């Protein structure tokens, strides 16, 4: 079937990269991309569903796991300050 397709700039770039890396024509690369994109949905149904099994973190009472990044940041700042107090030779 012959048709006109208008591609977004990023989609064209991806298609041109696929053409170059796989040494395919525009037609072959476009057909491969369409088959892969539209065929991926049917293949996903064949796979078993991914399940995340939660488990307790074993944190002590009073520790908020959502603020652990803050703790890491504070420890990093403390390490940098301690290094600065020791002088340039460490």
C-alpha cells in the first residue's frame, strides 16, 4: 500500500538511525518499526505478570524511610565539612 506519512522530528531521527545501523531502506525500517510497536502489545499478553513481593525493611520504630535521602545528604555534608577542617592535605 502506498501512503504519505508525516513523522515528528524525533520519530524521523529514530527511523533514520535504524536505517543506518541496520542497513535497511526507509520502507523496510518503517515496516519493521510498525511491526515491532504494534506487535509488542500482543506479545506482552503471553508473558506472566510481574509481581513485586514486598517485605519488611526491618527499620527501628521512629525511622521514616521516606527521609533516608535527607540523612544521606546530611552525612555527605558532614564528611565534606570534616575534610575541609583537616586542611588540603587531608
